[in-house]
C-alpha cells in the first residue's frame, strides 16, 4: 500500500514556539478565574508535549470521555438560559453544558433550531464565555469552538462578516492562490470571533450530478482539480504569520460523499464504486489534505461495499477509518464524525452502540450525539466492561489535546472582543474576496448575443428563484442582482417553486422589459421553475437564464443564453452584475460537466467549457 507522511505540524515545534512568542494578548475582564498559560504551555517543543501528557495523566475517565464529544448548545450568550438546553442536557445554559459534561468542543449554528449567531462581536463574547466555562475546571482545558463556514450555501456567520463563494465557484475560477487567500481571510475572521475550528474544506469530488447534498459544496468533479484546491484551503486556514490567526481545518467527508444519490441526513447512501474507481476519483483530495497537514478529517455516513463489504457506514467502519485513513494514509490527526443525529449513521444501530462503534473504528471525536448523557454513559460502560480500554480513550484524547496545543488555543484561549470590528468584514477582506469571486461566473451559451447588456438604456427584469425567509441570511439574490444592475432593473422574485399565478405575474412583467434575467436553482426538482422559464421564452423577449447554485440546471431548459454562478449570495450576485454589464469579461470555466437532464451519457457542456471575449 502507498503511504504518505504524517501531519507536518508535529514537526513544526520550533516554528510554533516562535510564533506563539510573537503573539500578544490583551487583558480583559473575566467572570471567573482563567488559567493563564505558562511558558511551558506555550512551548511547542518537549515542554509542549509535557503539557499534553501532564494534562492527560491528571484527568479522570469521565473528563477524558467528555473530550471526545463536540456538542451544539442553545443561546447567543454563555449564560443564556434556554429550554432546549434543559431538555437535552438537563442544564439551563451553554456554559453549564460545558462545565457539566467536560466536552471537548462546541459547534455553532445560525438556523432557527440552534441559533448562536447574531453578529461577529456577539459571537466573540459567546466564545469567550464558553472558554471561561471550560477553563474554570481544575484541568483548565480550552474548547475547540467549531463552525461550518464553507462559503456559499453552507454559511453560518453572515454579514457583517466577509461572505465567501461556494467551493464550486472557486473551482470555476481555476485560481488556486485565490482559494488559499479566501481561506486565510476566513480563518483570520473566525479566530477573531473565538472560533478555532472550521469544518471545511469539502474534499468530496462531485462526480454525480444528481447528488442531493454535496453539489456546489465540492470544488469539482475532477479529482486533481479538487485536490489542488483542498490543499490550498487547508494551507490558508492553518498557516499564517501568527498561529492565533489560524483555525484548524477539517477535510470532509471521508472516504468521499461525491457519488451519493441519497442525502445522508435522511438515509444511508450506498456508493457502488469499485476500489479502483474510489482510488482514482475520491481519494486524491483526502491524500492532498493529509499531505498539507490538515488538523482534522470528518467522516461520511455512507456505505462503500468495495471498501468494507459489511455495509457499515464509513463512520463506524474499522477497515475504512483505521485500515485506509490511519494505516494507508498514515494519518494521525483528529478524526471527527459528521453529526450523529443524521439517519445515515443511525439506520443500522441504536444510539447506545454508535459512539462505541465509532471509537472501535478509529474515530476520535463525535459530533452532536442525539443524547449526550446516553452517549457518554455508553462509552464509560464499554470501558468498565472491557470492550474499550482506557488506553484507547487516551489515544484519542491525546490527539485532541495535541491539536488544541499546536493550534495555540492553550496559549491564548480568549479573544479581544474590542478588536473584532477591526478584523472581521474589513474593506480589505471584502475587496479581496470579491476579486476572487469575480472570476467565477461562467458563460455556457450566448447564441442570442445578449451579453453584455446596455447599461442604463435597457429595461431589465430580474425574476426567478429566491431563498425563503431564513435567519442569518442576506437579501434574496433577485433583489441583490437588480440593485447591482442599476436603476433600470426591476426585481420580481417568484420563490422556490412558483405556482401558476406567480408565473403569470412574472410573464406579464416580462412583456414590459427589454431583457429578462431569470435565476434558477434546482430545476430538476421544481416543476414551477421549469414552467416559469418555459413561459418566459414564449413572450418573445430576450431571456437569459442564470443557474445560481449547481450549473446542472442548464441541462433542464433550452435557453439561448445560460450563465452559471455556483452560488446566490451577494458576493456572487455582484460578480454576475459585472459580467452582465460588461465591466468584466467572463473567465470562469466549468469545474464539472453538465449533462442533458438526468442522462449522464449526453454531455451538453463539458468540463472546462466557458465562453469568453
């Protein structure tokens, strides 16, 4: 078997010591006494290793097992009482969850179920509050504070933080250096908010156009292109002049979710690749992440019979987690599961078994168990019964502690809340990301010669798909694009699946326009959107269609002018406006092939295609 070198950060001890010595710390008030890192804690050499071993030796079994879990909490401040914390954890506040269960990490969300995000300053206060709760224990072990900030549709912290395009948009630019810059900016901003781990980049190769869950979260259907971008983003997140401006990256979802035809949130996808196909297609980005020194790798709740004929989800598969990831790839970093609330991992086993099976497979940290007390008790019982040894627990806890120490979290667990606005969403960051994103829009077709449109002389109707109301998300793309196009553009959003009356209103509005721009998102699953596009074409007005997420929409409607943006957030809509107005020539190239509808054998627009002038 081919092997690769282990993570470089274990061999960067002297560099880390220098970086940490350069890093200052602002004094700030503390609600509780906070452990101050000693010189030995800051030292990345043997003394740093001593901190890990000294801390591990002083921990009880219960404290060790707590480190194995990363949980979500309810509330926007550490001391906010919330009934969901009481229901799930039998305590009222996020801080009490941390103190009671000795958890190794927390993860933030911005949806209605678990809303931790209001603005960057508030996130920094929450992070500091949770760290103080963790540091108030006798062992003074800081948390990993995690988030899914991939960019594009998986964005937990919106404006005024800098917004990022999707991975597929970055792949369309072919700008590897730009992708590294985007990750560096994202890492710096997250760390300024007290977030120390980003569950990104997505290393899945989106080889299945019908994939219901990955899509534009993937850089490409080409393994080599995806591998280059994954490595660049790992470097961007983790390598900077100051260690305290970086976050741990987590490449996901091993061994590769790109060929799935089922959403692992709702079922257990079965990937029927041969092992040779897996090695050629799915493995390269993960190998690149390991070579780049990625701090963590997230598992996939998928079944791959060619890699493990038992049918177990990869998260619980020893042949995959240990045989392939640990032994063949020589990966000795932290392995974290995808959420254990997802049906893909719960389909074959009860919740009492899943944490134990994950540890037996070779996993270190378990994300969002559906019942944290039950999960902890299950692991403790497995140790008492001899199914797991305490030495096995120590192996994972040691990796977790080493990550926290190597990433500078032990030396500087708190952030300066006063400095957040000077570091997050700055004009320089916004401009840098906008320049990278401007290279993404891809012109697939312009047989009607509509591009560019005449600035301020043509009446434009911008219509079509817009995201439903959702906390934490910006204005809908229809209105964002119309504003970016100027005073002659009218906005008429039609929703995710318009009914006949809504379509008729858009068609009537189109009759008064000179050019119609219709935004689409997942035409395959939306009869209403397909009807809208079809009826707009019957008006006799020039129509251009824009796929604002996956470019596969272009295979479901025969429109003379098609553009792909791979993302609908404001940063991408501004880039699209520049292209439509002729302020920037299109340079984006497809990072995937676009088939005709659901027929993968008929390719309408091949990988690498993109018109320019």
